[in-house]
């Protein structure tokens, strides 16, 4: 559903790492923002329902750039209420008795259903860019293309990779690397890019990392779990004699387009190597807390490292992830002012990083892509450049996303996802979820 304009909105444009809220109207044409017209808020209050024909009245709500999930596991979406057996008393047992059973059970129909569920959840949470880390160890070839096709049907953009791992044998690991290469070589376009997916150091031999090194070039980066649990450090040293980050440096796998995920148990020497490589760290605090692996000490992370937010597949609510980050900063004794500065850093680090894969990612300025989200939040006090972050942290992040626009078209309008029969699709997802349930049972 195309829209010619959005009226009566607080338009939060990004200019040189600052947010400039402007109340006014925004005109869209050919998928781009053609005009932003400031207007007087007091005049709007005199007649808040007056808008031009066939336009969207935001009624004083806030419009920002869309949210980005820098670490999703789309394959995990059906993992609710499954008949699981075995112990779950530590991180390694959670992997062995849940995730490694699940990813071996998936087939293409289940992968499709998982991607549909992820797409719906992402749109509802204002996430229109997804960096996914996929695993379906008995259904490798073509799995990334399957996910791409679903996300494309929902008009989302993504950076996809396959989680290559030795845990099911060397040949399986090679098949995973080949799936990454196949997708990178033949299935990327303006809306879908590729990364080289790796599971974690403790399930990757030197032989696999060597093969991964041969595939690397200047056009893509790796996407890998690093030091999520202390066992990653311990087992990596036991198996190979080196820590996870040291191994990545040894094989020259880190670069400025790489995402290292979790980083809960990184050491100072690890941060130095990551900073030198200009790689980013994606944090998934909800997942870390759920797995009882701890959370990173944010006060020790060098400012030179880009900080990103992900969900680890637990949900698609990046707003919740960002709020969790802020509360963790505060819980660790970081002052309110410094915690706010850290959230600002995350916000702008994310925009800078996503532009490495999508240079046209919007800043909500004229002549840019018309990608945006409308929060169901009307500021109760004036919103300005100086106090935007107070509204963002304690206002927007506590409210749902009301509408989503991607490339000048509504994906969701007034909480209604456009162009799909959501109930029908959810019933189809259930059919695949039931198949998975019975397969694991």
C-alpha cells in the first residue's frame, strides 16, 4: 500500500550523529522522501484531524528510522513448548538437548514456517532489517535462499548466513561453508546481502577456519558466536591451544564488516584484537540472562568497538533489547548520563554498521529511502534535540510500533499487517510446528 504523505508527525531525522525532531509532514514518492515540511505544533492542536486527502495522519506520534536486528536465529522460531528430554543445567547441555536437536530436525517446510513467523514478528516490532544466523544441519543446501524468498515476500531486507560447524563432522562443516558461498555468489542483490556464518570457536576446527579464510574477501565479513559462555574459551583452548578471538585473528577472519556475537566472557586482550580488526560486537542480553551465562561488563569495552543489539532468536523486539541494555548499564553502576551516552553510541554504531551492507539505509532526510516506523507514542512534553534520548529510552522503547513503512509502502498500518492473511499464515505455521513437535517426541 503506497502512501503519498504522512502528516502531523514528530519526524526524527539523523544528522551527523544527532537526532533532530521536527514536527510536520513528510511526502513520499517513488520509494523516497521527497519533502519534509515543518509546521507549527500549536496550529495542529487547534484541528488535529485536518489532513489532506489520502494521507496518513500520525496524530502527533513519533517517526524514526526502522530498527535493525543484528543477530537473529530465524530457525529457532518454532522452539516453543517442544517435548524436550535431557538436562538443562548448564550452557553446553542447553545446546546439546535443545538447539542441536532442533537444527537437525528442520526441513524446508519448517524453515519456511520459521521465516514467516520471524517476518511477522519483526514487522510488528518495527524491525525491517535482519542479520540472520541460520542453522539447519540436515537441510543445508538452499536453506538461505528459502529464508530470503520468505523475507522478500514480506518486503524486508536481510543479511543472511549459515552457521557452519564441525559438530556434525567435517563434511557437514564444508557443506555449511559452501551454502554461504553459494548464497553470496548467486543470491545477493540490493535487498539481501551475505555474511560468512560460523557457529563458535569450540565447534570449529583449524581445518574449517582455514577453509573459511580461503573464502574471505573484502566484500563480506564473518558472523560468529564468541565467548557466549566461559566454556567457549575453555574448550577452545583445550582443543586448539588458543582462545576464540586469537584464533579468529590467526586466520585473519575479522574485519570491519564482521559481527562477533555475545562477547560475555571476553578479556581485555580480546577487545584489543577486536578493536584492531574494527569488528563489531552484537549483544543479546535477554538470551544471556535466560542461559545464565552472565552479561558483559560494559564499563570495560573500549569505545573504539562498535556496539550492536540483537535478540538471539528469542524474540524480534529490538526495542526491548535496547531497553535491557540501558538497564544493564545502570545496574552495573554506570551513571545515568553515561548510560544515555552508551545508548546513543549503540544507536549510531548500528546505523553506521548497517550502511556497510546497505549504503542507502535511511537517515530520514529528503531524497533518502522512505523506510520508517511510527511509534504509538505521543510525547507528553516538548521533544527536542537536547531531550530526545529521554523520550527514546523512557517513552518510545516502552510503547509498541503502530505502523511500518518500507520503501514507501506500508508493511503495517495501525497495527494491521498489510497484504497478508495473518490468521491463515499462523495456522500454516502451526502445521509445521506440530510436525516438528512430533518429530522430536
